[in-house]
């Protein structure tokens, strides 16, 4: 027989070349049928849809067909045929089957239908083979492409910031240390302070919590940049919205002020959502039907709305009024308080019913590098708040004045000696500039409608969880 090239199932299902011979390879989702005829649903990851393989069992020997059970990997040659059943156009009448790998039904974990998401988290090595995670991870890929596309088209440069860093950008703890020292024999001085001079970098280093400070260096040279890379936070928060290892996108733009920054954030998210609707239709429809009947509607509505813009102070007023009218929150609301997800979601889901950008937060609850307003109380911060998610983006206009920046760093206990290189940008050719950070997995929560951030990253890292 002449050799046929393998076709991906996504292409087979679109093909109208009925009567031709095709070769497909993939994993068996189900097999059912009678003594004479067997139907195999085969999936190769190229699409959420399976192709139906029709097997005339009398034409094959028992040895070939027996191991074709859920999870087995097979190669099928056959005639592309117009399907009699509804739902799909093409199926394959098998003429030749080869089994690459069996999956013993007695031990293969993905047997019965409708596994819980928790069960699949415990089997994260196999969950990409389910419909749900196939859909999620295809969407994740498309969102990464959408992000690069958005910035590339607008003349931004993709800039790589370090993963191992000697500075703590937020001025707080919660970083993972990086060391090659023997933890059993740590060298300490008389005061019990660890001596890092013999460590790999000769100083204390950690995994980055943000590429922003280095991104700012690049923005003040290349004009407009973005980072897109892994980010690490050792905060011990077991929430459905926090990971210890996540991916962040951080654009930074010279000469942009806070209004430009807000517009960029809005355009950026809308581009990503539109991209998902245009390029991930089948996967999103599947997730819509499986988990979240309002998903598609929510995605479309975000595209239609202009995001509401208001100050933190106005936002707190609205929340205080809600409390006065009898609404109860778990955490207290008052000017100066950091907003909890419940407050953010009240503004977005109950009050405005559309995405909200809050600006001008109290300086005490924001980072040292944010531009100080003339009121002496607030900084030019902006958080983008989304339905079902809460904060999806955090950003600001940056303080470009050297003295103000250095003073604020001091006040907030940020060791300026460690970030002399950052402060140098304000000594040499400083300029107004702005940027923000979008959590990639928070965007994916929104676009997929999944409820738990552990289900939108292949191998989630959370407290006490790093098995896979
Ligand atoms: P939150 O208040 O939700 O903990 P944050 O204010 O600490 O977030 P930023 O420092 O502003 O977060 O980071 C920018 C963005 O990165 C956030 O808007 C969010 O989308 C994302 N992000 C922050 N922390 C995490 C995390 N632990 N896991 C996943 N995404 C995160
Ligand atoms: Mn934030």
C-alpha cells in the first residue's frame, strides 16, 4: 500500500475529500458498539472534537482490537466517509489499525466520565488528555499569541527581565530565596546573620516578584516594551486567585501618563478577549456548556462596554453607601483600607455591572515607585477590576522625580542601596512613564470561565503543592 501522510484530526473533520484514504493518530476517548461493528472516538489534541472511527470487527483479528480501550494510543488508516450521524461531517472507515500504547482499564485513572476538577488536579500529569484541559491549554496558547501580537503591532519590544534578582521590588518579604549554600551548614556571623559572601552570587538573591523595575530601564531607552515571563510569590495565600508561580505581562511606556496607561490596559484586554472569541470558538463553546452558561455572554459584553473609571475615594464612597443600606462585607470598608476581592467584585458585579478602573489610591497601601499626587495623600495607581475575578491588572504612572522617589523609598523601608541602578534612571534623562502588570492566569480565568486558578496553568505551584 502506498504510504499516506498523517492528517491532524482538526483537518480531517473539515475535509470534504470523501472516498480518499487518510491516516490519523491519537488517543482513544471511548469505544462502544456491537459484535460486528465498533465505534472509536479518537482525539489527537488538535481540536476539542473527536473523529469517529468505524471498525468492521470481522475484518480485524481479536488481538488488534482488544487493547483499544480508553486512553490507548493508536494509528488508524481508513477511508474518509461522510458521516450518517449528526454533529459531524466526516468519519473514518478503518482499513488498518496499529496500537502504539495500551492503557489498562484496571489502572488507567481517566476511566469514568465526569471526573471532578479536584481529582484531575491530583492527576495533573494526565489531565491534558481530558476535554476540559485540552480546551483550557489550547486557549492558553492562543492568549499568549494574542499578547505578543497586540504589542508587536503597536511597536512594543519584548524585553526579557531576569528571573533571579538581587532586589525586592515591592519592598516586602514573600520571595523565594535562591541559593547554592548548604542549608545544614549555614555560615553566620556573631549576631546570627547569614553570611552570603560564599553564596553563588556573593549576595542574597531571590526569584523575581515582578520584572517592572528592569522593565522601566528598558522603557527609558527603547520607548515601549513589555515583559512576559514567570513570576514568583511565596505569599501563603490559599485562594482560587493566587499561585506561587504565575506568568505576568508587564508593558512599560515612556511619556505615557495615567490616562494613556488606562487606555492601553483597556485596549489590551479587549484585544485578548476578542482574539479568544475569534480563534477559540469551539473550546469556549465547550467550556460555556460544561461549566459556565454565561461565559460567552460575559466575554461579549466586556467588548461592548467602556470600562468605568473612578477614583479609589469615589469607590470607597459607593461601598460605604452599600454598607449603610445594609450590605454586609466580611472586611471593613473605610478610606485607607486595601480593598478585598469582595469589595472589588461588588463595584464590578453589583454596582456598575461592567469592568472598572480604580485610580488614585492612598499612598500607604501602594508601592514606593508610584507617582505622588499633589494632595500628599494619594498616588497615581490604577487597578483594573473584572467580573468574577476582582483585580486583573495593577499598574501606575511612575514617580519620575529623583528626590520624591528616594524619599518615598526610605519612608517605606525599601533599601535604596540595593536599587541604586533603578534610581539612576531618575538621575539621568528621567521622563514621565507608566506601566502595569496583568496576571496571565487571571486573564485565563476570565476567558475560560474556570473558577480556580489551579485549573488554568498546566502545573500549579501553591503552598504544599509541587508534585508535578
Ligand atoms: P492581589 O491583590 O490580587 O494579591 P497584587 O496587588 O499583589 O494582587 P500586583 O503586585 O499588582 O498584584 O501584580 C499585578 C497582577 O499580577 C495582579 O493584578 C494579578 O493579575 C497578578 N497577580 C498578582 N499576584 C498573583 C498571584 N499570586 N497569582 C496569580 N496572579 C497574581
Ligand atoms: Mn495590585
